[in-house]
C-alpha cells in the first residue's frame, strides 16, 4: 500500500512564489515575442504579486 507523502507546510509559500514567477516570466516572454515590445517592470511585479496572492496560502 502506497502512502502519499506531502511536502512540508513551510514549502508551500516557496512553491507558490516559484510557480507565480514562472507564470509571469512565460507571460512576459510571450508578450515580448508577439508584438516585439517590452513590458514595464512594475507591471511584471504587480502581476507576480497578484498571482502569488491567488496561488499562495
């Protein structure tokens, strides 16, 4: 019988931060590749913080 192993509760905020950073990075890369213009850094930071609030604890 397999018993599922859960990650420590302390790692959840770290996983959420990494997940949101990857999502924002991929989104920014897509926006740069399609129209060819950059995105302001404050917009990326706001997107990261918003996504972190949604996926975080």
